[in-house]
């Protein structure tokens, strides 16, 4: 039902009961009515220290926050004892309720729709959330039961900073969220894997809007067997994809294990800013020595994220928590950095002078020009001769030098190397220039035909020779070699 009104598959859905545990918020719409939805866990009539009792507490908090309750029962099962207990709880709160008999497609749910009348919330709305049937009747019921003094909130144009909190199971992610916002918003406990959905919490810190997303723990892929855990893992990866800053929470006793490294590498490949949070720091022995060891290990095993902030804290006691949010805002600012093209090319000249690119096949690579194409993460394009032959180690040198020169520690930096278009190459856009060498014009067939030369005038006399310019021989009038004359009269 939550996914149908939200228009997206946000909440994990499975046939077994008890999948949803925390309350989840989302914006939805039905007809022309905008809704702020709260998905709750199934209601259990227990009040001890068990997980079910904590889930009931979360449901009661969601009811207290709401203006209207959509009370959903399974029309195929009919009204069960827990439905009656929950109906008594709602009556004591004296708030508007819309009764929904879900899974009412076909005739199998007719009996359950009839039983729903006995709960005392008026005429139930039969519908099928899976197939989208009966939503028009639900809209009419919501409009009839809604309070008349609903206030329209003015939309805030400032977008919140999206922060995803990830890590292995039982690393202290939900405890950290509760400590940050100052309330028991997330279910916590000694059991591993309590959180299943990715739960977002809107919060404000130092006049900045923050959206925290608590995620399910990520285990090694070989250990993920159940369908429900696969759905939770996919939901966590989706949260990383849509986040801006990711907090990797690790247990102090076994930080930077293989799974932690894989999560950090996934964050870097997705291009998100990263902050390491070492939890349970109140249990650390020799904190200063241990912190130095962790910083050194982070730079050694994750060189692609060298310089990422590492915060040692305790979600249970609040120790070190005051350093977390300033580090997040700093790395978010670096992640959104834009560098002027002039400063970038001044840096490029110095970087190439300090460490020239190697020669490939006896020919040296010449970087020419660099520009930033986008931020979040900072992405640059480098124009160079023989770009496809530039070694990977030299590109890594340029990335590390950018981080060091422009103070971007721990931020994913993308550098793409391209060759400038050659106007004389075959298929070039401009074609051969007028100043191109003549031998190039002859080779490509683009040279215009040479103009015909004018025929020279030959001198008087007998022409001899076969060259382009005829030579004339003139005999003398007298003396040796003179032409004989005929006698007159003949």
C-alpha cells in the first residue's frame, strides 16, 4: 500500500510477515492530494524488551505524528485478534481513520470486507494495492475523513545534503543515527540485521538541511542466501547510488576488513564522497596509537581514496561525535568543487615540468590543455597528443597531484584523456587547410589542378630541339656558312 501511494517500490515487500520494522517516510499522491506517508511495522501486542515490542513502540510514535490513519487489514484472512487490539488503540487516540480491506480482488475477500464493519470505523474501502484497484474509492474516503484545517506547507527550495550510512551488520549504524538526531528513531539492539529497509530521516544541523539514510548491513556476497537479504542488499546499494556523502561505519575491533574495503571501493566507483567512522571507540585500548594505525592502514589499502577523513566515535556515549558533521560538510564542499580553467592549466604546466610523461615507442606524449567538465565528483578532460598511449600510472599521478594541489582529499577525481581533433586527418571536420603542404595535398587528392603554362613564342628561323622553348639558328648573309644566292635572270 505504501509503495502504491508513493508511486515507487521503496519498501521491501515479501510474503512473510514482519518484513517492515522501522517506520519509513515518503512523499505520495492520490488524485490531486499530496500526501506525506509513514509506513509502519506490523502491530504486536507485547510490551517486554523483545524486538516486537520495540517495533510496536515505533508504530505508536508514527500514529502520534499522523493526521490521518489508513488502517489496513487482509480481506482474505478477515479480522484477526490483533486487528481488534489495534482498533482499540486507535479509538483511544480519537483521530480520523480510514478502514481499508486490502487484497479484495475477486470474490475471495468479500467475507473479510463484511467483517471489517465490526471494528467500528465506518464503511471499509475494498481495494487491491498490488493491482491498483479501488484507489478512486480510497481518495473519496480520505477527502471525507480528512480534517478541514490541514495546513499546506511551503516547499523549501534548498535541497538537503543526502548522507547514506553503510557498513557491515551490527557495526552501529542505527545507533549512530539515533545519537545524531537525539531520539530513538531507529530500532537498535544486540541482534544483527535488525534494519532491513533503507530508512531516511530529515534533520537539520547548523541551519543546514540533512537527510540521513540508514541502510541494512552488507555482508559478503557468498553469505547472502535468503531472498529478503538480497532485497535489503539491493536497497542499500541503491541508497549509495543516490547519496552525496557516504559514511562507512566500521567496528573498531575489526576495521578495514575485506567487506569494508569492498564497500569503500563501491563508493569510489559510484563517485560519492566518503567519510570513515570507526564506532565503539569507547572500547578501544590506547586510542591514540590505534587511531594512527587506522589512518596509515586506510591510506595503504585504499590509495584511490587517500586522505578521506577518519572519525573515531562512539554512538552509545556520543564520544567524538562533534567532529563528524564538520568533516562531512568539508568533504561535501570538496566533492562539489569547481576549479578555474586558468588555475588548472597553470597546475598542468608545473605538473608536467616536475614529472614529464614517458616516451612511448620513442615518441613523447605532450599534454596540452585541461578543463573541468563537471563537479560532483570533480571530472576533468585532458587534451594530449597520443592520448590512447598514455600509461595508467601517469594518469594516477595527475589525479593524486590534483588532490594535493587543490586540497581535495578523499574525493573521487575523474580524469579523461583525449586527443585533439587533427584537421589534416582523414575524415576531419575542417578538411585540408590552404597552408597544408603540397605533398599532403597530392597524397590526399585535394590539391587543385595546376594551371596550364602559356606557350612561349619561338624566335624567327628554323626551330631545333624538342624542349618546351624552341631555339632558333640564323644563318649569316655573307661569309662562310652563308646561304648561296641564285643568279639573276634564272
